C-alpha cells in the first residue's frame, strides 16, 4: 500500500499546482462560470490504469482488515463522456482477498483466500451542473453492473499435509487436544491449498464461482494536465452471492461485500489537441454580451460560431461550420465529390479540376485581338448571308436554339457541363468546339 499512498500524494501535489497556475489567469477565472455544450464533441475513449487495495466483508471476520490494510489490486478502464454531466466506463479489477478467524476451538476456526476478477460497466455522474466553476478537483459518483469470478480455497493442511489442530489455549499443535502428549506447537504456512467446496464437512454443496455484483464508486478526479487525470476512489462491490468465502450466514451478512480503494491515472491519448484546447478553454465560459444568441440555430452561439448563417439541418463541427470530410474547402452538403484527394484544386461544387479543365477555365471568349477584329466581322457577315459551313454532328446538341449557329452563351454552357460531369464531350472536344466557334 505504500506505493498507493505515494501516488495519491503525487496526484494532489500536481492538482494543486495546476490550480495555482489557473488562479494566475484572473481574467479567465472571472469568465469561467457556466458549462457550454462543448463536452462530448471532442473526447475519444480515455484509458485508465491504477493500483489499490481489496478489503473483504463477509462471514469470516478478519480483525486486521481495513480499507488501507488489504491485499493489492490492479484496475484498468476505458471511458468516454456521453454528456456534460455523465460518463460511461468499462472497467476490470484484479486481485485477491483473504480472511482468517480463530475463536479458540477447531470448530470456530475458519480461513479462506481467493483470487478475484471483477469486470463490468458503470455510469458516472460528475456534478458539473452543480459545481460550475473551473476547478482542478472534480468529485464523482457512479453506479453499475458487473460479474465476479472467485475460487475460494482454505489453508487446512500443514506443510506435511496433515490437518491443523487448534487448541483452546490459542496454539496450533501437531496432535489433537486431549489426545496423548501435549504435542509440539506449530504455525500455519498460509498456503491455501484446499478447494473448500471439496471438504467432506462442507454443507454448501456445489455453487457457481461466478456471480453478479453492483459496483458503487465515489471519489475525486484530480486534473493534472489537459490529457491526464488522477482518480482517487473507493468502490463498494455488493455481491449477489454469499459464497465468496465458502460460508453462508454466520455474522448476519446476507451477501458478501468487497471494498476496493484505489488510485489510477486516466489518459486521453486520442483526442486532437486543438479540440481538447477548445473544450478546456471554453467549456465553462459564458459571454453575457451574446445572451446565447444563435441566429442560424445550429447549436453554436453567434460569438463562438465561425460560420454564421449555416443552412438548417446541416451537420456541423464544434466551431459551427458545415462538415467538410475531404477538407477541400467545399462543405459536404454542396460537395458533389466527397473523396477529393488532398491538395487537389476543386470548383465551387467540390469536383476536382484537372489540368485540362484549368486550360479551359483560362479561356476568355470575349478577348479578341485587334488584328482579328476585321476577320471576325467578316465571318459574322458570312453567317448572316447564309454562308455558314454547318455544325459538325457531335456539336449539334450544343446548338440549343437550333439556329445552325453556336453562340457565345451556348459555348459557355457546354464548358460548364464539362465541369459538372454532365456532358458527353471531352476536353479535346471543347478545344475543337472553340476553334469551330471562331471559324463558323
């Protein structure tokens, strides 16, 4: 248990150091008053590991057992916040418990030891709606469900595989009391070698070594950094069995109880750094000047909304901006190509612009060189006089008004159709169409 106390002391020191650092930020401290809706948006699963102590309360009384003087335990967990007030956690605890009772006769002498595994899920409540100020220490309470696996064994035989003989004077001897000479005093070897269910005098018969339990956990979470939290807690495991110690009844307990006091470190290894910073800096912040105004109704108040006037029903990020999965700068709700490669140039509809498309974009049909003005005028006169050469078959769909002439607007519509992937023409066809436009 010495290591556990050292770890607890270490957590408190770091927690108060963190608190001192925050007190220096006076302006921020004055503003940190109320929870905002940033919880649950940033955090990914949080991994926890710790050590502690098991204490058993059952039918066999161990007068030396207490919450700080038990057998060692280890704990692992994975958790995630599901709202600003609640977290869900899956956890497993390993270790063993042991009790020894001696009342002066062999019939009143009992002992047992068992390895334990306790695993389940719990819902944690963090009191955030009551304690609204930013703080380094967070109390919590949880309730859950779990299974317990146990294997009760007893220290019945000495090192020579002979049964212990308990005398009324408090000694253990190698002969029974009242038989023969006094015998030699021996000591228990504390080797729990016997499966208690196999003893002839056992009245319990067969029972399952697996049972359900209700874990009730309470304690403190001490913030060390944005990603690391130290938990100091105690879990009361209410077992739905009375056979963990192989005895039923006795001291009046309906079922056995296991107390686990522990300290653990919980580490957030998966959340992006910018999202954690946003949650830490703004989760308690309320700007009264905005009065929680949210003009576009996307759930992010106008002061913190980086993308105002978001359309209704659009999926947004915690910054209030429409989601953009492929990061091409075009929101998903208007993006017609959701898997644009990184670094590609796209149009307003999110479709990747190829090199040939760029050449077409650079084309300006209104730009006519001075030396071409007379030729252009002549060709226009030829068209008016009925001297047009006719439109090639593949370009006839471009002549929308069917006047046997491709106008500037019709050419532009053909180019737009290429970008919208709604055309049978290729970029090479567009080059040819442009040439025909000037020569028709």
